[in-house]
C-alpha cells in the first residue's frame, strides 16, 4: 500500500462520523414510528428537532443505517405504447340490450395472492348481466384478453354487435382490432379516466370480490380458478339480481323466451 493511501485511510477512519446526531435521531424516529416513515417524513421530523438536512442526505443516511420504511411503496407503472388509436364511446352508458349476445362489456381485474398476482378478464352480457366468459392468467397482456373469447361459441360470437372496454392498451392492439373486425363487432371505449362508462363490469368484479375473497381466504391460483368457475355458475343461475326483478340471469332469460 502506498504511504499516501495508508495515511488517507488512517485519517478517514479516525475522523468523526458525519451527521452522527442525525443518524441517532433517525434511529429513534424509526423506532418511535414503527417503521412507518419514509425519507420525506423523516426529513420533516428531523427539522422539527432542529436538524436541517436535505432530503437526499436523509435518504442516504437512512440507507447507510439500514433504515427502511415498512409501508408499501407506491407502484410504478410502466407505460406501454398502444398500437391503435382509441375508439369512440358508442355505448355511452346505455347498459341495456334487446337480447342476449348483442352487446357486452369487458375489463381486467387483479387479485393479489400473497407474492403472486393473478389477472382475470371478464365479458359481461348487457342483456341480463350474465358472465359470458372468463379468462385467468399471471400476465396482464393481450393473450389473456384473447383467451377469454375461447369460452364463447362461434355462433354466439356471430351475434355480437358491440363490445365496450376502457382505453387500455390491451384493447388497442392489432390482434384485438383484427379479431373484432373479423367478427364485425363494433369497438366502443370509455372516456379517459371515467370508470362509470364501464360500470357494469366494474360492479361485477366488485361483487365477486365482496362475496368471495373478502369472506374467506384464497391462497393459490388453483383455488382462485376453482372459485371463479363455481361463482360464475352461481352468479348466472342462482344469484337473484334486483335489477332483474329478483331473478337470476338464466331465470330472466327463460322468462323472456331466450
């Protein structure tokens, strides 16, 4: 080791720890608030104690001392460019249909099963709110949406005149657009950031979660898949809907000759 390096390191080791009082205060604050504070709140709390430091310095000191906020971080969404432009809102909140398999709405929801995320795509009939088809995947991609149509017969696909969705990139791909064009289905999209334009499918997902995952624990993808199959059968055939005069979707269809 060179003499200059030796004396430099010896001087550095013997020098007092920088921001020693701030480090101690950070540890005390972390303990007092049970790990709830991130570096921004830590910076403010330090200033209340008369320790004025830049938030970047506080973040660095926290990292060096192994202090980490235990509250979940805000999710960062990666923006993906859509292949197609948006479609007009042709549905315009007219959530009715004169017969089954004419107009439908679709969306994707997310389930957190511990460390695993599961995505479910649903297609809902606007005639009676029946679930036409569901698909499940660990990936929120076009393949998930397209696999949803595998559960619909070609004769029923041929009847469909419109499918409404949000403006998500999953519905603005060439593959999805070509599929809709092939079956001569009009594509309708909600206005940007307006969940009420797709309220029917949002309501279904909310009802499903309230009546299943919020009542009892679902631990795995397999358990969720089994629950989805059973719940869709129950929802379509047994569950009474107030909007249908307290009939199930299938009872309502039979009552009206479908």
